[in-house]
């Protein structure tokens, strides 16, 4: 097996929006350094923005006085039912407008208000409209100009730590030719993706595996960090999103820009029908049910309640808003980011100007860059953290600040995008901005520490090499034990593993098949089955090709992510995000005991989880 060792100053794992931001900003602060981006796909069309977008969802308009950073923090805090790292959210809010202006300078078409040309056209209070089919390509071009090298088609499987525990690189392989890569770095930025397909998707048959969040998002942001021993946070806050049925088409522009109504089959507003119930059980000390806007999960809860009562389907009334004036906007929304939804309309003979279109909550996703907050625990910005929690500690270590903004609990490993937890509503512009923050901090870390590379034992590299390629070697050893098709007495292939994982998570950990509900008994049973799957993966995982080897290691990251989600869901004994999931044995919000972050750490040598509470840091009233 061919092997290559690459030395660099900053290694960026993942070429999505946040990884591009990290490369761009790191170059500004370390102009003579060697910066490398590694992407398992191709940076020009990788990550969540690969197909394009019709809007930038995070833009404050500070210069024009449209919003304030404090208002943005309050909005994010409210939508996450009061539990969010306000210091991290504030940090993004004060920098994100500059990112959006850069995108426009690079050639991204952003709609300008005809009456006020200095302002952008708003989709909603925080969103601006774009022609974004080539959004990712434009941003990737800037990142490529900043990086010394971009290694496309190289999948990273494990983070390297030296004898002192410092993050000092990563290992992986080329998914086309199998070359083994060892990257040795002075600082590592984890900008990998969140997780789809941990839960069973709604799509079946020809659409098998189709999801809203990209199907290639395999939880590497979490699997890499969990495996390396980083502290994780808020992994229970997984996310379901209302989307047009079957095609997963976006609903934001329809609701916010076009003001389309969403109703049950009886033409009644779902939230209005359940507001009293929601206020009784989920208002909390924050008054969430009365907030404007209503938290996303509470709106989803109302939809699910109506579906349970037999009042579905749930409709978006496109026929009321797709006038001659607005029809182009409606189609543009799909053609910029979800062309398949237009194809679904055509295939089902739906004319959206004459009839409503069905919407439905998706299967759950585990992600930290969109409207939820899964990820790793990060050090906050120094100026905010010192004022509000000056290097505070508890019995498990430092709380909110330990010297470098967006550094994980692993020295030298920095976080952004999906990888950085407890900081929601970043979306594309916020993820790029957080990448910039992480890239700058990594540069500062190198300047402060003198840029020394950690050393890794040769035996450790050799062991990882053997581990990574063991599924291919296992297949070669047992390939003659085939019973039929892909049924072997001693082999587990990626597709078999992922179907098994999805069935467990859907039925026991509040997937769509169980109406997003679970309880302690279900979680305990599901977790036992996840452990069986993890054990079978270790003993029997097999791959016939390098492509299948990629899928196997994606499965590994998904299994670790699923374990983390279940551990957190078992620990949090309340229902803080009904609509995303409900604990039927604790069916109410409990601000008194559970308005806290839930953090965890995995010891892979002992195969043991530690889970604990951390108090919420509040900086904005």
C-alpha cells in the first residue's frame, strides 16, 4: 500500500463552508505558513452548500441599523429554548456581515432592494436573497487561493495526538487509489460535516437514501472528535426540519418572503390549535410559546400533533401566493438549491399555482451549523468570556474559556461549522465566519507556541494503517464464505450496517417511525443494540473496494455519533425540544433542573461514556 507523509502548519479537515473560511483567514494571519485542506470529495462542490442556496440565512445588517448583535443572540437563544452558548453566537453575530460582503465582492449575486440599494432584499429578518446555484464554487475558489494544497478525494478517519495529548495531525486514505496519508500539523481545524442517515430516511424505493441534509454528511465532525476524546456538547438536540414532501424542498422563502400559509387538511393553522397546550407544557421561564418568532420545534410539534389526530396532510398554500408577480421567485427557490422538488411536482402532476403542496417533518439530523447545536465543547472569545466567566472551572475542567477561541478540549484542535457545539443558526455565512475565527485562533496558537509539531510513535501510525485497511483485508480473507449476494458468514458491509443503525435509531431514539418520541426503556434497549452493532463493526466490517472502505469508515463515525446522541438523550430527563423529540416519560420542559448544557466524553480504550451538566452562560438578557 502506497503511503505519503505530509507536513504542514495548519491542517483543515473538511472543505465545506467553515473549512474554506478557516483557510482564508489563517492565510491572513500566517502569510508564510503551509496551510492544507483535506476533503473527502472535491472542494468545488462539497459540503452542505454543494447544490447551491437561494438565500443567506444569517446577515444582521449592522451598518444600516437593521438589527443588533444582542437581538440576534436573543433570537438564537429563544429558538433553542434558552440553551445556547451566547458567547459563541455573539462572536459570530459581530463578524458575519463582513463575511457576506466578501462573498458579494467575490461574485455572489445578492439581491439589492430597488428602493434602498444599500440594503439587501430580505427573505426574513435575518435572511437575504441570493442567486446561489454557484455559491460553493465561488467560496471554494477563494479558499483554494489561500491554501497551499487541497487534497481532494482523501477521507480522514482519525485525529493524531502526541504523547502529551496535543492534536498534531490526522490519517486517512485516498478514496480512488487507496494511498495512505499521514498529515503532521502544528494545529488542526476540524471543519468536517454533521450527520444525515443516522436515522432512517423517509425516502424509499428509487429515492432510497435521499435526505435533506446531504447524504454524504456522515458525522465525521463528531466521529473524529469523539474517537480522539474531545468533550462533546448538546448531542441530544438533534433536528427535524419541515420540508416539501418527497423532494425535501425548502420552505423558508415560501413562509417568510411569500407569506404562504401552512395549514392542516381542514385549512386550520396548526400552531393556533395547540397553543394553549404548548404554553402549559413548554413555555418555561423564557415564555417560548409567546415569543415572536415561535421557536421552530414548537411549530413542528403543533404539526405533529395535528397529524396524530388524523388531520393531515399538512399543506403549504402555494396556490395563494404564486401569482404572476411571485411565480418566478417560487421556482427560483428550488432551482437554486433543490431542483429535485420541481421534478417531484412534475412527476406528481402538481401545479403549485392551482393547488397546495404537502409538507412534512423530515427524519432527524445531527448537525451544529444549521438551526441546532450538536458538536464539541469550545473555548469562547476571550473578551466576552473574561467578563462573564473569568476562566471558570468545575470538577471536570475549564468551563467556557481556556485561552484560544474555538479550541476544543484537545490542545491544538480547533472547531468550526458542524463541529462546534452549542452555537446554532450559523448556516452558510455563519459557518464560514466561524471558520475564519477558528483559522485566526489556530494561527495565533502557532505563533504563541512557537509552531512545534508533536511527535507520534511510528507504531501508532502503523497500527492505524492496519486498522484503516482491515475491512479490505478481512474481505480478501473471507470472500469465499459467501452464502449468496452480499451474505457472508463473517462479514458486515457498510449498507448492511447503515440499515441496521437506521432501524435502531428510528425505533428507539425518536425517529419519524415512532413519531419522534422515546422513553428510558426504549433508549436503554436501543443503546444495547447500538453496542452490538459497534462490536460487530469491530469484528466483521468489510469492504470490497476503496469506495466501500470510505463507506465503512463513514459508518464508524455514524455509529459513534449515534452512541453520543443516545447517551445525551438518556441523560436529559425532560422534553426541551418537542417537535424535534419528546421524552414520553418526561413530557414537559423543566427549566429548573435542565436549563443546562449536557456534555460528555468517550474513553475509547475503556469503551465508557461520562456525561454531566454544565450551567448555561448568559450574557444577553
